[in-house]
C-alpha cells in the first residue's frame, strides 16, 4: 500500500462524499479508489466508511481519522511549499572547499561580484589544500586538482588544466647553475609540494624520451604559496603551476628552466555529490567557476 496515496484518497472521498468525484479529482479509476480505501481500513483494522450502492457515510472512527489526516496532509503541503524557493532560486549557504592557492589566484577577487548577483546566497569557503571528505564533512562542492581523478560516486566537472613550469630565482641559478637536462636536478635542492600527486618524482618528456627524476628536497610544504615564497627567496627550484608564478616570471624575479621539455599537467575539477536534484545554489556556483577558469 502506498500510504500517502491511500490517505490522500481517503481525504478526497470524505470531503467529496463520493468515490466517483474523488476519482475524477485524483485521476483514478473507481476500482483504484476502492482498493486504496480497503487497504487503508485493513491496515488500521477499522472501518472508516460505510457505503452502499447509493450512498456513503464516514463512521465515527472515520470522522476522527479524517481530522488528523487532513491536518497531517496540510502540514506536508506546507513543507513542500517551504522548499519551493530552494528549488528555483539560488538561496541558502554554500559550503565549499578549495585549494588555497587556486582560490587566491583565480577566484577570490571575483567572489564578491558573484555573491552580489545572488543576495539570498551565503558562501562558506574553506581554503585548504587537503582532500576533504565531501559527504562526511557536509560540503556542497569541492575544487580538486588531480593528475587522474579517482573513481567514486561523486560527480566531477572539469574546470581547467594547469600546466607546470620548472623555475627558480635568478640568484639560485647564478649560484648553482641552470639545469640543461632533467638529470641535472639530482644535484640541486628542490622544493617539494607535499600534497601533489607527483611530489616524489618529477617527469619530463621531449620528442625523444621521458625522464623521471626523484625529488631531492629539504623543504616540503603543503602549500603552493609557501613553495613560491621559497623560490623567490632563492632557496631552491620547483615544479609549480605556471599560473601561480606567471607574474613573477614576467617580472624576472623567477626564471624558467628546461623549457624545451614538457612536464606534468594538473586538471582542476568541481566535485559534488549527485547529478540528480542539483540545487540552484550549486548550479549557479558551477556556472561561476566555469566562467572564472575560462578567463
């Protein structure tokens, strides 16, 4: 028995004082109306309606039950109505996780404009380079960088691909020399981003071969901003997303090396729990992210 349907049928029959009229209202056949009433009475072990071929009348128990059923169905209808804005208008709080450097270099300046477009929306943005558990920690969406996204039940939308560049400060190259082949890195002090999927081995490819170099690092921060600061100080050399150091390379405070070798790329994804019943607040955030990274 579909309990909600049976209750709806019972209320319609009682209020219309007619099986046939209730059937017309609900789009059900007389047989379906009768079946729902019979199953409800069997479930309750109480006769709710006395009926003959010509008339029907609620029993005393039916009158008492109708009062409670009507109140309950009205409350359910109000609950549905309360969610109507959430189904159509971006509103409520978005809990989002994003890598700190990604957010600060690509998103943070645009976020105030995004929020000004949706006055009923709040954004709780967690800047954290660790990989959060979206479901367990209650996030609506997370931005993740990955060389290969792991299989999961989560939905992933590709945002952009970040190419990496090998670079260091001019003073570092003056002191230790600029590498001309990947194997030269074995004798240089590298700064290693510890949360990267390629933290321990850096891979370089040209038209002839692929070289994988173990990373010799005295300093392994879990923030790309800390890696950049170490590079600017002349402490070492690192493989870092180009967008993080683009301005430094243009200004000459950092210099690229091994530019004739291709190296790793990191794909950024927007990851969220389900493709079904995606809330408007998540849909507009996805549109914002896609536009922001397209720029």
